[in-house]
């Protein structure tokens, strides 16, 4: 069995959902991460390891400043164990998606010019990602974003991304993916771009590839064609004990009598306890609302309990026997989505939200609800990322087995000048 560890660099890394998943696959270590927000950057540094099992190096700052200062960039990369172009095995990341989301479009307005979607600076950060590709010439690139990225502004952004990968010497494909198809107990749709450097594709005999779904909706599973049914909320959080109220630092021990599902067994902490599993107190009005809505809709409850405006899933309880809907950065607030516990009169805890995103219980989040909900909601589910790591390790194994030719990196560096032309 090949136990070579490959080098990953994670841009816009947040708390490291991609890196955690690649690490769980057993074949990758993350050398370097870039994140502008201090809380997720600190969580990344505390949890993510490089190929030697040491904490990954993280740059906490604006990626635009780093990408424009090549000397500083290479100083940071060399300190992280990446010495030259072509050495990074996988460059991954998800440029901020808020500007492409439906909510983001509504929120970004110029008081004089009105709505200016194209001018939202968050929408152009994918170009900084491409600058990194041009400078470092990684073997494989993984880009994640919301599905709306493909079509907004007439597809201008996605077409530009595809064209520039081609200019830099990469074959690229994209695919819409649902996290539930890969064992995550959450119906979360995103688009992924996979780019493979031309020389890597030639040597490996493999181009851009995606993991194959291994879980399916119940209506697609038949006795004569056995498949795994989507994992559910119960699979993800059903083994956790009742959540106490109190400090987020409180450690809660697993109930020794509970029998974890296959998913929960994968996520449990070996030390027998879990953090961030603390309930937040609701007002009586909020409690009345989640009990009135149940698994239904707020628009169907009596007027006195309705808010002036609400999301379609506001104050809804999760269903034990279904996957959750998308876990967002607002997961801490029961009025912002389907984030109420299936039976208890509370919102789900940050640990339950992390479980629904497939973070393992050994991952340490800060004892602060708001930044934790932000980083959980923004993350790529680690179990989904793990599936990509398996596909990418097969490409890299074949590439190295057939004789890597790093001289190609110098040739591609010349092409990289096109990115800034």
C-alpha cells in the first residue's frame, strides 16, 4: 500500500473543512493555509496538520496583499515546506461565495448606483486564487463555490475561470455535487472545479475526475439494486446526550449506553467526551414558535406567532429521519432556517451543527457561538473532501509511478504570465 504523503495548500481555508477531509483520507498533509478572519485562522492552526504531523502554517491576512507580493509569498511558502513552483500537489479552496449567493446579491448595494453585483469585491477573489495557480503551478487544483457562481452575470465569472485555467496549461472540468451523495447527513449543493496540469494528466494517464456518489435518496434505492440510503439527522447526532446549558467550554461525556450509528462512530472522539455541545437558552416566544411550526412551515401557524418576515424554513425542527437542509452561517439562530432540534426545545448546538457538516468530534472549535457558526456554515464538509482526496491520490500515485517531470513546471511558469496580462 502506498503511504506517500502529498502536499496540500488551502486558500480561503476558513477553519479547514477541505484540509480536515484530505487529512482523514490518510494521504495528504496541509502545508499552508490562507485566511483573513482571525477566529477560523486560529482554529485551522489548532487542528490541521502537515505531512509531518505538525501544525500547518497559516497566513492570517488579506490574500490580495500576499498574492501581489511574490517575495513575501515565497517566504511564507518556504517556511511551510514548499520551496519551488510545481511542488504543491493539490491547491484547494473556496473563494468567498456570499457575493454569488441569493442573499448576497440582495445585500450588496451602492447607495448612488443601486445594485452593483459585478462590483461586489468578493466576486473577484477567484482571480487571487488564479494568481496563486499561476505562481505556484500546482499539479491539481480544486475550487469550490455555490451553484450560482456558474450562471451569475451571464456566466462571466465561471467562463473566465475556465479560460484562464486553459491558458495556464490545465485541463479543467466542473460538476454540481450534493454532499448527501457522499455520506454527509445534509442536502448541501455546491459546484466543484477540478483542474489537472497538462503534464500531470499525460504522465498519469488520468484527467480531471470526481468521486462517485455512494449514497442515494430513499426513492432511488430498491431491493434488487441495493444502495446506501442518505444518512439522516439521527445518524449524525442521535447518539449525543442532552445538551446542558452553560459555557461552551463545557465537556459533555458520551452516554455509554447509546449505540452510535456508523456515521457517529466515525465522528466520535476517542477521549469519550465532546465540546461545544451546549444549548443556548430560547425565549418563551421562540419556544412557542418552534413547537407550533414543528416540521411544517411558519406560514401555517397562527398569526400571533408569526414574525413580520421569515425564511421558508424559519423555526422548523429538523426531522430525525431525513438529512438536514444546508447548514449556513446562521445556524445558531432558530429563526434563520431549519435549525431547531428534532424533539428538544432548543436550537441545535454548535457540535450538532459540526456533526451535520461531518466534522469529527476531535476537531476543536473556539468557545464562542457566533464565529463558530460562521466557520461551520462556510466549510466544505470534511467527509466530502475526503472523497476528493481519494480520487486525487490515485492521479498523483500514477503520475509519480510513471515518472514525474518537474521540468514542466518551468515551462508552465512562462504561461502563467498570461494570468496577469
